[in-house]
C-alpha cells in the first residue's frame, strides 16, 4: 500500500494510505482507541522510511518482512526492530467487537 500505491503510483498521499490502514480500519470494525495517535489511545506505532518502505513477501516467501520498517511498537512496547527482528515483548491483546 505505502510503497506501491502511495509512493510509486501516487494514487493517494502517504497520509491517506496510512489512514486507510489504521484509523479507517479501526472505525469500520468498531475498535475503540486504536488507529489514532492521541492521549488515551493504545500506542501502536510503526517507524518507517517513506522513501524505501515496500512489501517483500511473495507466494514463495510469505513471512519475509517488509523493507523500510525501522521499528514497531505495540501498546507502547517495542515489538520489532529492523535488523534484529521481533523482540521478546508480547504486548498485544485480543480485541473483539463488543468485548474489551
């Protein structure tokens, strides 16, 4: 989405692409406190390089990590660091509609 549709094809801005993958999804599925950066929301963040971010997975290598993702945080805890892979943190929690 970010590398191909936003950066290469310029179908929409990087900001619009990010919203489509975060805030819009949370809104459609009724997931409260996700998909936005604001006080009280869960700190789920991705630090990426907009000039290089792109998917690297394909049918033969479906678990290959994306290029240009520098670090991710789930609930404020570092979950992935480029070059080192997944961290030991397990900060995610299952969120289902209508249940906390």
